[in-house]
C-alpha cells in the first residue's frame, strides 16, 4: 500500500548510487473537467493529507529545515514536459497535487472539498518522495498520469480499480517513451537549481551535539556539510 512504501529507503538508496535527478510516474485522479483520463500533468505544488508516513531523514539528534516552498525542480519538470509533448501526449504544465493517505479513495465530500481548494489532481505517493529528495539534494519532478475523475464528477463513474488499471495500461507505452527520452537529457544537464544545495543552511543542530551514529548513518545525506 502507499502507506507501507519505505520512501526513506528508496531515496537513500538512490542517493548512495549517485542519482542526482528523479522523474517519477504515477496514477492520479483528475479534479478538473479539463484534465481527462490519459492526460499528463506536471504539478508544481503539493498539499499534504497523509498521516502515518515518515517523511524526513532528520530526527534522533539532528534537526534540519529545508526550503520547500517550490517542491518540484522546475528545470527537470520543463525537460519532462517537453519530452511528453514530443511523444504526442496531451500535457498540462503546473498544478496542485493533493496527496492523501489511502489506501481508500476519497469520500465525495472530501473530493469536493479538495476541488474548492483549487486542487488539480489527487494521488497517494508523490509528496514523501519530493520531501525526501529535496533533503537528499536530488532534483525531483513527477509525471502525473490521469486515470479517473475521482468521485466528484456527476456523470463519470466513481473511481474503481478496474477503471484505473485500464487507463494505466493505456498510459504505459506513453510513459515509457517519455522516460526513455528524458533520462539522458536529465543526466546530461548542468544542475544550476537550488536543489543541489538544499541542505547548505538547513541543518540547525550544532555538529558537536549530533550523535556519532546519526552522523555515520546519514553520511550520504549530510556528509557534505557535517563531518
């Protein structure tokens, strides 16, 4: 389930492997009439409605506060969006992704509440990835693949697993084509974004007070700044 994914282990592992850019792909529900199933949206904002998920590398004797006003790497999102357009996808740039706990889908009241907030898409996975990637100084962008209209739409069927799986299959070839294009471009780009130095002023704990085990365990994340 989305709540059971070990987001910290995944991002930590990618950091250890030397990854500097992540482009994720995930299924989302559309919260607006103009975003249709099989459309692709590249959100630039998140709202957190999760409750039970570890979403930071900090704690246990070290405190850090990253800047997260703009949670998506705009440079990577732009590259991914261009690749999607080249592949012939129907693309939307920017928007708000509300991340819910799940695994249940929204109630109708919740769905309409999120729409009143101006939310564009709804999903269950991306926010923790984005937070942890920023702490790990990894650029992050997400390709949100629309599969349904959640349950707010008056004429469309309420969301079902069968419906989602059907649209996921339709989106799979397109998503793979886009990723094949974006990966070499993202790998070759010069990183001039703030993501690359996100921890420079974020760690507020006196280094002499950080437990030795925490320094050792987090060395791939904080070693650039804390010895």
